C-alpha cells in the first residue's frame, strides 16, 4: 500500500494540484482554487487561451503550459519531471473538474506511479450539480460521460446500461442530442429524464419530464449549449439477472414458479431451463425423478 500524507513537508516536495474551474459562472471559483493557482510554479491547461482569460480575470500571473488530449504523452512526461524536481503544478481543464470527461487521468496515474503527491481541490462539476437538482434519486448513480459519436457504438452502450438500476448521468453535445434521446427512448423505454443546460449561467435551465417528452422537446426547440442528462435507472430487476435461484435445487426452482408465479408444470420447467441455461428435457427429467 502506498500512503500519501498530502500536507506533510509540502514546502519541500512537488505537488500536483487538481483545480476545478467554472462551469459557467466565474463565481464558481473557490477562494482556495484562486490561491493555489497564484502560488503554484506552473499551470497545465487544456486550452491555454481559455485558461488565460480566467487567470486575467482573477489577476493570476502564473505561467501556463499546454496539456490536452493530443499532447498528453509528451507534455505529461515533462510535467512529471518538473514535479520530481519539486515544482508545484496545477492541472486545470476548460470547465469543471480535471479528468472528468477531460484530460488528466493519465497524468494523475503517472504522478502516483512515481510516488508524487496529488492534491484534489473540490469545486465545480456539471454532473453532480445536475444530479442534486434533478429530482431523481441521487444515489446510487452511474456516471458515464459522453457517449460515442458513432450510432452503432452508442446503441451498444445504451443496451448494456438498459437494466442498470442506478441513476444514469451522461454528457451530450447539442448537435447529437436528438439522436441520443431518440435511442434512449427506444432502448430504455419511457422513464424519467432531466436535461440540464447552461449550468450556473444566467440562462441555466432544467427540463424535467420523461423520455418521450424529451424527444418531442428536442424536435420542437432550438438546441444550444452542452447538456448533462440525468436519467432514471431501471425499475426492472429481472429475476434472471439476479440469479435469485442460485441456492435452490432444480426441483425447488420449478416449484417456485408453480407455487409463487402460478405457472403450470410445463411452463415452470421451461422457465427454469431458461434461467439455468439447461436443456428443457434435462430439467423435466430431474424434476420428475426427484419430485
């Protein structure tokens, strides 16, 4: 086990700070986040132009370097070396928490691999901000992020999530929203959903309803801005998925369907065979020999 004491000898060691930035309103920045950005030796940013606008607003003069999806390998190696030398570096994304649907995971992994200190700063995050205001159960939840751009892959992922009972959280771009909502309605059925957009901005909006209504809304309105989608989890916990019968004998399994589900013997044997991936004749034989 590797034990990190974040603030032990912090003046003498390199530290990678994970600093969240505003998801809409500049006041999303915390006092601590601003202080850290002023005190570190270097800021690694997803988009240096975007970050410099933020830094100028808060009168932060710390040097900025680029760290994004396309240069994270070479840039990450350089940042690790600087951390080894004892420098303090803040990692920021364009909006929200670094490494959540944004670059950052690989750098954190490498820092930990080299036994360097990683300190997260709490702050703005679109997923949790949306979730707590959705009116849909906050826990458990399953955060997926952005679905694939390819329809086939998107469909496959949604199919795997169809029976997920946790509340589902997705990010989606405006030009793919219609297709995504249509697929969700087709695959998930008409469950509750909340579309969240322009979070913490002046035109913040929560559109609450069901998937059928969401599809209609998307077809009738101009779609603008990035969306966070909060989707109700499945209420259908099928007995087959849970292997509820795992501690029952074949005979007890068949009798369950007869006595509890009011099936006739033929249908009970058929369903038992399906549950256990057995041949129907084999189940029938076991049932009649042991019964």
